[in-house]
C-alpha cells in the first residue's frame, strides 16, 4: 500500500503547529470555475493505521473541495515517529490519542476568514475509530462519518455518541468486523455494504495487506460517497 504524506494540489497551505504532534494541510474549497471560495464549511480527514494513503486522500480532497468544502488533512503518525500502528505495531498508541491534534487544529482554523464556522469529520479504519471518539466527546464538530472503524472497546472506550454519526461497514470486513459496533449507542445512520471488505473505498486491485484481503468496491464506494455527502451537507450547509 503506497503511502505519501503530501501531494501537489491547487490552493494548498501547509501548517506546522508549535505543539509536538500537529502537522496538517489545508485544501481550500473551490467553485465551479476552480476559484477559491471566500468562505466555506470545513471537513477534516483522519487517515487509517498505515498513515496517509495518497490516492485515497487525493480522491476525497478533490471531491469535497469541488463540492464546496475546505478540507483539512492531519498526519498523526509522522510527527510521532511512527510509520504504522496496524495490528498492534504500536501497542501504546490508541485512536483516541489523536483527538488532541484534531481539536487544536480545529481551534486554529476556526479563526481563519475562509472557515464558515461549521466543521465535519471523515475518518477511515483507525481514523474511523478516532471519529467515534470525537463523537463521544460531543464538541467541536457538527457531524462525524466513520468508515470501517475499529469498534473494539480498547479503541473506542466511550460507547455513547453525542454527535450525529454515519458509519460505513462492510459485511466482508474481517479486520474490523461490524459486529463490534453493535453496542455503540447513538449512531445516527449505519450503512452496511454487502460484500465490501476493509478499505473498500481505496481504488487499488484486490490485495493482501498484513494478512487481510482488501478489495476496492465501486458500488460500495459510490453508495457510501453519496450518503456521506448528503449527511455532511445536512449538518454543515
């Protein structure tokens, strides 16, 4: 799985917060002519356990920035000297440890003139679990979208969500099985994608990654993307 911590794009700003674990990139919302929008809501992206996946991140940045959202991408691993936290490679690092940088960067961008005042979150796998933790905190963000999260109690100790939350789960996901999400209360919308594996939205051929079969599903990805946009539009626009 190819990883890339940054990629070239239009209207990118790189921010380094003084605190130890803050590294983020801002991608400004653009209109139908490709011009920066003066003000727009902001969506934060939370990567999975192997860090920022360039193709996945670019896919969401391009899609949502052209849909009228600023997009903030936060790298939680590189500043900590980590390359991967998959399969317990970093046993002392949990998804909820990442909340600190998301809340701090949210506070920073809330003072920017281009931010309309409303923020949402989309996270994947470890970042999906981070989203559930943010929803459990119940502050800062208007809505949370969580893709194939690790719903285990070690990853998400707070089982009661306080923010509108959409969760995407695949029936063929053996890495983070959907059954572990059953006892989490407060999930607003739960979408079950039949036959979808873990990481079903990453446009890569069927592959084995750390002993798990991952496969892109065009149907599940398109269905999930439409639902995600509708969910965020309702909360942020």
